[in-house]
């Protein structure tokens, strides 16, 4: 399980950083996206892809002050 957590934190560093700064938990984000928590973890870890609608919803958490390309840049 620890490996999965590491994978999640390494895929989208900017998204993870902004979520932490805003106090947005993965559980809250999953609920807001109408998504299973495990599915969100898989998407954050790069095992599955976000839809455009999901990415836009996530971007809206941050008041559109960051380009979607920057927010979802894989690292």
C-alpha cells in the first residue's frame, strides 16, 4: 500500500501541492467528482486518466489561477 501512496504523490506534484495548500482532501475531491476514492487514487497515480470534465472541475478548486496544463503536468 505504501508504494501506491508514493506513486500518487509523484505523478502530479503541482496538483498535490495545491490540494495540500487549500486543505482539499482526496476523499472530498472524490466525493465532489462523484468518484470512488480508489478510482481517484488510480487517476492521481497515473494508472488511469482524468476526463476533461474531471480536470476542469479539479481546476475550479483553485479559482482558475493556474493553467490546466501546469496543474496536470506529469512529473
